[in-house]
């Protein structure tokens, strides 16, 4: 759920999630004005902390999903670390975006093992475009990430293909076949 929706309609959002039996909420993205300075990030973190506490009292967890922009330092601070180092805000790690930002996903899985319930598994092309790739066809060592996630007790490994060159159904089939034959 976008941060603005969480800010504006939290009671309705919680009621809906409870009605469908969903115990996890994820904030997936921040608009430019919410990430243009450390002050803006601090306001988001205050909101996320408040939202997470309310959700927790209702039996729902709140995770923050990142992209590569939260890994670019602002005033020597890595915004993603500031967000995920906040108690009550869980991490939803996305291995593609970590690699795109020049980071090692395994190290992030280790560092945030106690606060990560969800991980997005993605792969990245090796042709220089850094496009999304079906798992097993790119350059990210997804198998090592899966093993580390298992050690960390991550509850959900989510195959996410933002865009595909071969179509959604072929893409998920190829990723599934690779995961089930070599990882799971």
C-alpha cells in the first residue's frame, strides 16, 4: 500500500486486510517529495513507525520494500538503513534492487535477518542493460540468496518479474522450473 494511502486511509486498509485474512502490509514505494532529503525520510520513518505500531496492535505487520534509490547516500546517510534500523518497520528485501545499487544481497539478508519476513527474488540480465530476467537466466546468484533466506527464517520468497521480454506466463514458468529444479 502506498505511503499516502496508509497515511490517509489506515483504518479502512486495516479493516480490509483483516476481512481478507491478510496479516502483512507492505509499503512499496516513496514519491519524490518523500525521499528528497534526510528530513523527508525522517518524516516518512515517523509515519511508518506510527503505522507499524497501529498495524501491530491489530495483528498485522508492516514491511518496507525498497528500490535502488534508498541506497544512495544523502548527507552520508543510507536512507534504507535508517528505515530498516527503526524498530517495528520490517524489511522486504529485493535482491535485484540491491544488486542494481552495487550491493551484496546476502549481506543484507544477514544484517536484517531478524526483521525480514519477505524477500523478492529477481534476476538481472548480463547483457549490460540490467533489465529484469527470469530466475536462472541472469547474473544474480539467486540460489545463494535462497539458502541465506532459509537460514534467516524468512517466511516468504516471492518471485517477482517486473517486466519480461518473453511474456508473463512463460516468464513465471521458466523461473519456477529453475527454482524447483536447482534450489527448492
